[in-house]
């Protein structure tokens, strides 16, 4: 399992980074990204703490990638924050998309795609226009196993299929029980009306993104 969307105590997760990595390794993960929630107020501190952990964890049983999830900020702030996150050392930038279960500001999906984030997390009832934009920009859409956010997985998968957007299955882990196996990821994908072949492609997308991150 490669999972690009997880959280620790540095935002609203239940685990410190070392326990998250240990539990992921025990669950058979190959790699995970720590993508704690950030905005203008905490980005530097969160990235610094994540980098401190990833530096100390070299040689661990699971590859841990430092990242961020830009969350609940004004759409016009997403671009500058994404650029700043990369400059500070984030290897992957996720943006909290327009899920239907939270009051995310309209225009967030479009702004995130235009900012060139790596993954648009739980993009909700994403528009055809934004799907077209994401396909051109090479921004992945997330199929999520997280309760609530997963309600629109079927719509996201259909939009991605129609407009050629790459998909990646993530967990949005906040607690130990959120980590999943590859088989559970497959079930989530099939539940979103993805085919077996589409799930295989989504796994390949994760491999491709990991290789890009690791250089």
C-alpha cells in the first residue's frame, strides 16, 4: 500500500509520526506521506517537525515522505502556499478539496489545480471544467476510504474516467483504524464503480508519483 494522505498530532491526527510509521509498516505499507493540515499560520512549524522526523527515520521499514495538506484557506492563497510548502521542503502537496461534508469555499478545487498541487483530496462534486483542467495539469484526484468524504467517490471516479484524470486511492488517516490493506483499497475502488483495471492503474499512479518524489 502507498498512501499519500495521513495525519499526525501535528494537526488533527491521533498518533505521533513514529507510531504512524510503525503501524503502517505493520499493516504492510510500502510508503506513506505525512500530510498534516496547514494554512498561513502553521506551515513552517508543521513542515519543520515532519522533516525532523523523516530525517531521523531513514532506513525504516516503510518509506515516509514529508508533505502537507493545504486546508480551508481562501482559494487565492492556495497557489502561494503550495509554492512555499515546496520551498520549505514538502515533497508532496495535497489540497483539501470541496468535500460535501465540510464548508469548503467554492473555487478551492479550481485554485488547487491551477496551483499545481500533486493531489486534490476528496474533491466532492467536482465539475467537468475542473476535471478537464486537472487532466491537462497532471493533478491526481483522490478516491478516499475516509467516512463522509467517500460519499462522492463514485462521482469523482466517473468525472476522472470521462476527462482523463489520474486517480489515487488514499486513506486520509487520522487514527490507527484508518490504515488499510491493498485489498481494502481495492474494495473502496470497486465501491466507487471503478473497474479492476482502473484500480490497477490507480496503484500504478501511486508508484509513478512515489518514483517522481524520490527522484
